C-alpha cells in the first residue's frame, strides 16, 4: 500500500507490507490565519468569556501588570499590548501605572533588545523602564501560598503586589499540561525555580499528565491552583498556525477562556484512533526545527502499544539544540533513576543552564527508549548520535519499515503525515452501555 509523509514542504512516498493493517493515515492540512489579526484581537477583547471587559475590571489608581510569554513562543504580543494599553487608558489607568513582565518560566533570561522585539516598538516605548524579564532565581520572589496538593507557589514580586494582572499567551496542545495557555503564564511563567521544579518534576510522569486532558490531569490542576492564588483576572490566548499566523483569539476569565480555546484547538488537531497501534510512523512536519521536532515522537508515544515500534522522521538539520539531550541519553541511567535524581535537585551540570521543561525531555526520551523500539529517520544526526539516544538509525523511511517488519510481519499501523501538529486520541467504545448511553474513553498508551 502506498502512503506518504510530509517532509520539508514535500511529500516522501513509501509503501507498507501486506501484513500491516492501516488504521489511520489522516493528514491535517495547514489552517489559514485571519486576514486582520488586530481586528480579531479587538473582537475577542469586546466579547470576553466569563469576565467583564478590561475597561470594566480596571479602576483609576490601580497598579497593573501585563504578563507575556518569551521569544520561544510565536505569540504576537506586539499586536496585543497596544490595544490592551489603550483600553486601560480609557478606564483611567495611564501607561506609567502599568508594568510588563516577560513570563519566561525557567527559560534563559532575554536581554532588553529581545524584549523590544517581542513587545514591539510602540509598547516598548509606552512602557519604557517598566518592562522586565522574570527571574526565577531572584531572591525577592514572593511566597503567596500552596496549592491544595501542597506545591509551594512563589512568584515574581511585581505580580504578587499588583492590583490587576492581565496575561497574553498562546493555547496549543501540550504533552503534559493538556494544553498551553491559561494560567500557564503564571505557573511556570512567573514562578520561582524551586516552585517550577517541585511542580514539574512531581507530576511529569503521572499517567493523566498528558495532552488533550484537563479534568483529572494533576499537572494542569496544580497550574490552575497556582494561577488562582496569583489573582490573575484576565487572559488573552491565541490559536496560532505553523506560519505564526493568528487563527483565533480568546479572552476572559483565565480558566474559562482557556477551556474554550482548548476545545477549539482539539477540533483542529485531533486524530481519532480506534485502537493502540503496533507501529506508528510519524513525521515531525511542520515543527521540524530543533527541540520542536521531538513533539511528533512524544505524541506517538500516546497511541502506540507498549513493546511496539515508532518510526520518527525528522530532518534535524539544526540539531545543535538537542545535542545536550542526546549526550544525557547516552548514559546507562534509567528514566526512573534520572527522574529521582531531578526530584533530589541533582541536575547534571551540563543541563543546568537549560529550562526545566528541556531537562524533563531526558526522562521522557529514556522512557520512550525503554517502552518502544524507536527508529529515527534523519539527515542531521549521524547513526552514532542516534544510537546514543538508544534509538535505531535508518537513512530512509522504507529502510525503517523493512527493519520493523522483520520483527512485526503482522501489525496495526498508524501513520501521521504531519505529526508535529496533531493530537492522537485512542477512543474505545465501551460495550457496557447501550447505544443511547455511549461513552468514549481515552488512553495515553
């Protein structure tokens, strides 16, 4: 049977053996952005979900903090901030009572020129001297409480003492938190390093900490607790395509608007599957650069049976950013042992300069290598480097299929032509309920 994967804006054709049963080969076509993103922002701000408008929340004399994500996210902050500032002005709050905080979590701290690039010249000028990057290691971060599960919530001092907090971010499928956006601008966005480490390392391997799940996901529910403790009152979340174009904007109560944005994201990217695959073949397209290319592999782990095989296809032509991960993968330490080391605060020296979310990838990749046969089809990494990751190397998709078919001549196969922007969801129809009471259960795999 002839099939294809998308690879650097072209199609790579291949065939699967006769003994392989194709369960899905659905492709998600690129989604066009809106023609006028500023009008989309104004429309969303005029119709907030579960909240008054910004003009009604703001009062003269308030100290306002605007949170925005860093350059590792494509959020068009430069389009959103001027409109938010204008609305605050109309409510009687001048620009000099507004502070902008780059909610970078534990990512590297940007310099001033990078902040100007992120927020745009207009907002940077209007907030001159009052735009700061969050420092997760700062000694003046403020403890504001604990979540109901006991996670210490320690946040940026400007946020802790603000009268009104407004966030700007992006809602996208997230492999652990369910979806990005919402209160993630607070946790990890403006939390201290120890708060983020405690939260992330504690809940990162819970089986309900996964993509496309909010209720019952402890990783997300702790973020929700931390966000409510912070008192952030209003959030603007964008849905953005791979071209960094705005598809849609949602605003309002951070929890409620995030749920609506997540539902919309689900409708765009979900691929339903009737069963776990024995073999998953996935392309990193359209997120093929650096660490982004790993998303397709992570998502495949949710829908492949334990002991099955994943063929991961990614160019890796700019692989420098993943080399520290490759180096750590080469150790004999198991996923569980490395995870325990992180919980004990023993982060390897060569990883200490990276964000916590990057360090977590070592655990996930070790787990993938332990649970599945992973064959990496790539140009940018050598066979020796792929072997360091405890994966197998193949120069072509067809070569990888030949290797897997020798061990699995009969297999259920799922193919994701654009694996970088999909949400695979295995749905089991329960026989315990009559047709009028069907329920759908999802699994992480």
